[in-house]
C-alpha cells in the first residue's frame, strides 16, 4: 500500500519561438500547472493540468487534503468521477479548469513506476510504438507574414522533418487571403500531404459557406470549428463535403447531427487519463473520430503518447505545437516529431522526468509574464484571464 506524502504544484509558462495569430487573438506560448505527487516510499508521479489557476489549490488546502491518502484508492476514486456535462462555447477559447486532473495523471505515473513498466502496459496491450502528429502553421509576425512565407515554412518542414500532415489557422484575414494561403500551401507540400485548417469559430455561417466552397479544390481534409455551434456545422454540412472537428466534447449531439466528424480534446475535460479513455470509447461507439489537441508541456504530451499507444481507435495524427515550443519542464524536452511521429516513451510510468532547472525557468517566466492566452499582454498591463488552448 502506497500513501501520498507530499503534493506540489506550480504555474508554468513556456514561450513559443514567436507568437502566432488565430481568430480570437495572438498566442505567445503555453501556460499550464505542473504537479508532483511524492509517496511515503519516495516514488514520484508527475501531472499537468490546463489552467495555471489549478496550482494554488493543489499547493494549498486541496493538496493537503490528499496527503495520507492511499494512491490506488484515490486514483480509483478520481477515475470513477462523473465528467461534467459538455459545455458548448460561443467563442474560440477552450476553458478547462480541473486541478484534480493533474493529480489523476500523477497517480497513474506512480502506479506504473511502482510496477516498473511504461504506463501503456497498465492501460492495455500496446498497438503502436510511434504516435502521429500534425505539423502546425499560422501567420507568425516577423517570421511568416504572408501566404508565400507560410507555404515556404511548410515546404521546409517537408524537407527537413519529413512532415506529411499539416494543420493551421485560417479566418485570421479575409477569405480571399485564406484561399491564397491554402493554394500556396497545397502547392508547397504536394498533392499527397494531408491538409487541415482551423478557423477557431472565426467565420459567420454565410462566410464559412463561401470560404469552404472556395477551398474545396485544394483537397482539405478537415476544418476545425468553421462556425460556432454544432447546429451551424450541420447547416454547413449541406453545402460542403469537407469534414469538421471541434473542441466541445459532446458525443451524443455529434452523433445526432452527424457533425462534427471528430472531437479534439485533452485530458482536463475528463479528469485525467481514465476519463479520457472512457470518452474515446464513447467516440468509437458513436462513430465519432478523436484526436488530441495542442498546447501542452511534455508531461501531458507523454500521457497522450501512452494512451494512444494502447488505443487502436486513435489512429489519426493529433495536433502539436512541439516544433515551436522553446522550453519544457521535462528532461530532454520538448518532444520533436520526425517523419510526422514521436516515439512512445518506454521508461517506467509516463517515461519522462522533471527537469528542476527547466521547471524553475518556466515558473519564473509565469511570475514575470503572467498567464498566456489569446488576449495576452505583459502582467503589468493586464489582469488574469481564463486559459485557452489552441
């Protein structure tokens, strides 16, 4: 029997190479809560949650209430927790506040470390050793400011890293420029590469109808959140065969309406690893696709890798900002896709270790710059705001 001796948590930032643009605003980097659970036997489990606001309760009263709890009993309790009902958003921000998700991930890490196996061996039989990710593109001021410069970036990713699946931002500039952007990218990556787009709810329904009719000739594999609601996606589906994806985890409505085709979410929605696995099973039962969203540190990314390694249904590339992320809290991080894939870690637990120096850098950066989201400004000129995921 293993009991919790200590719970620690920190809000942390990591900058991107340069900020990128999406419909709701500018994204300069990642902001998350990093958690560490230490047992009385000295086993350390790592966790991550999507909101930096989660660090305060985990480092305070909530974390103290967990001290002395049996790790297996607490993990079972958290895994049995009922996920909250899906909340349908009206803007392009994905709001997730769930501090116990970081604890649940850390407890799975503890369990697999105690067993001396990678986490995917506790979850199920491994079906893959490499996990596919898309390459991201967007307008990045001072780096890629024009359709031709974004296309040149994509061409370089093909040449340097063997990337074959691309996903990036539209609805930032007028539709005519979106068409030029997609035309240039398709020419740069060739006819066989997969091309996905993400509008972040940036189009009205009539604009989306016009945009997608103009974009169809470029073999677009998916558009994420072209409009704000599933009902509008259903209306849009009547005018285009292009598949859709969304961040709202409503399998029942997606099945009823036939859209979106894919749900793109992270661990925080469902309280961690086990709840996410149950949600994926519901997607499979309902014939709705699933892949993971982008914007996490290496701890959550490793959890994605471990889940996908043991889940046959998740066979499409997930999103990633790994190529653009300049720092991470894990030793050797960030992960770096090559040939469009990342190797599944094979060490015990999540297969990653906390880099204390890197953690200190990322915590210090949060203290100096505050929470990043699509309306971010330096801490001295802004108040705290809700977390956003891409």
